[in-house]
C-alpha cells in the first residue's frame, strides 16, 4: 500500500505540473472548452493529493510551493491587470504620483514617462488605461519593488511581483497553521487555500495581489487572538492598504472586544476605539506620501466606477436588473449600484449587533458571511475575489467558498467571445451550484 501510495503521489504531482505548465505558458483565454477541461482535471489531481496525504503536512506544503514555481517565468494569460501594475510601479520609480494621471493621457500626447510605455498601455487595454489607479499604497509598494529590480523588462517585473505573491502565500501558510492550532482546528484545513488550484492559477499565475492582503489579514487575526490588538490593528491597516476589502470587517470586531468581559466594559470599549483609530490612522499615514488636493477625488471616482459602470458575473444584481428593466428599461446599474452597498452595510450591522461574535471562531464566521453577502449582491464579481472567502472558510466549518472556487471558471466563458460577452446561463449555473451547497451547509444540524 505504501508503495502504491508513493507512486500514485508521484504520478499526480507529475500530471499536475504538466497541467499547470500548459495553463501558464500555452493556454489562450478565449479557448473556453480547453480551459474548463484543464481546470477540472487539475482540481481532480489536487483533490486526490489532498485526500491521500492529509497526515503529511510537509509533503502538501512542498508541492504547493512547487506548483507555484511552475508559473515563475510565465506571462499571465487570463488577466491583463498586471500591465497596469507595472505602469504604476514605474511611474513611482520615475518620480510621478500614479494617482494623479491617466495612462491614456500620456499615450495620446506621445509622451512616454516609463520604459515600454506603449507596450504596457496596449497590454492593459483602453478601459484600464482610461481610469485612475485604485490600488492602495502597499500594493503600489509591490509595484515599485518590481520597477526597482526590472525597470526595462516586463517579464522581469512579472517574476519579481510573482515572487512577492509566493512569499505572501508562504506567510499565510505559516500564520494560518499557527492560528488553526490556537483554535484547535485541523492544521490540514490550510490546504483548502494553499493547495487550491484556483489560488495557484488565479493569484500566483495571474498576478492578483490578494495573497499579500491575506498575509497581513491572517497575521493580524493570529495576533488579535493572542490579545496583541495594537500590532494586530497595524497589520489590519496594512491589509487594507493592499486591498480595501478588509474595511468591511471593522464593525464585526465590536462584540469580540466589548462583550467578552462585561465587568471591564469601559476598558475594552476604549481598546476597541483605539483599535479603530490605529487602523484608520495607519491607512491614512500610508496614503500620505501620495497625498494631493486631487487624490481623494480621483481615487473615490475610480472606486465608485465599480458600483456605477461595471457589470460582471453578478448574482442578485442581475436579477434586480431584469426586474428593473420591466419598469424603467435602461441604465439600472445607476440605481441598483447605489442600493447594493447600502444593503451590505445593513447586513454587516445586523451581524455586528444581533449575532453572537464573542468567540473567535464565530467572529471569523461573521466575517465570512458578511463578505459573502457583499459578493452575492455586488455588480462586479471577479474570480480572484473569492480568495478572501477561501482563507476565512479555512477557520470555519463552511466549505461553500471551496465549491465556488471550482465553479468560478464558468465566468470565463465571457472571454470566449470577441468582444467579451457573458452567457447568463453559465452565470446562473455557477450561482445555482454555490447556493445549493450553501443551503445544504446551513441546513446541517449544529454541532457542539
């Protein structure tokens, strides 16, 4: 049995490397049928590797790193956002504030402020190049590091940024394991994120910086569990300064701080207030090097575009849009896009004040469902957003984000068309599977 297990592992690892290599270096995004075949094949390999080696932490950690290294020298072929990352980093390197200018303005004026400017602009696309950057300062720092080491090579910049993402995932593995141990949960749960092909392809392969954000978030949660709330607040601010999403979690800390010790209400309330002040102050301080009179307007307008203009892979928004068409018939996002964030805020407040979040596991569960509600109602749901749900699910009993990470590939059908166009039947199938599994988990008997 040991002999068969050893060689079956070797075979699965070898096949996985081949599949990852093909995805990283040869796959064309518009070939949807090929992408789906490769995607489900590699998930099958990952499942059996995880199932057969749950007691071998070092082996699973080792192959998780190995699979990431396969992508090291590949140019992302499922996303073009990295071209804007390189542009922003080189703008800072040349002494420009990336928040104050549009790439298209330079190109139209035939003024090329960075190396390979035309190539980068063509790569990022007209839509990306016509909007102000919305990447927070620590994310910009990552882009600058790429410019420092590879200012004249797109591939070199890609390798540097991918190295940072891989290092962040190693940090998630380290602190995630320690937090699981503190919560008395199985440490192999961390591989629901680390070994997940979605994470390896969508984040390491396509250069989305969720791992850097999640590294700071998981480290922050670990320290918060240890009652080291000052340093935890600083790290949470660093997480926000990579991606803004963790701002949604701030209300949810209320009960964990205030209600865990009612006899010392004033003391813990002051701790909570100080926690919030440290988080927000640190975020502001990190933005200060880029501050100007137009920064706030440019940044808020760029972020607001996601609610007012963009529609992709949405769930309840698409249903609301169809209902709106019956009464108005046009531009429904202008109305619904403003309502959905309000609903998220209301839901977060309900979780904050009416759900018991005193235990740390319950706090993380509240974070999982608060963010899930936002993603279920948003106008734009890009695949890589799921990464945050995945890492939170690691510390809970819920596994619907894992299922979502498998079926999210259906959203890529939109790119099989030129220009891209969504087939809402694929979107409906994706969410039907996710909601059915979520309903199944919610209906399961509660365990002590």
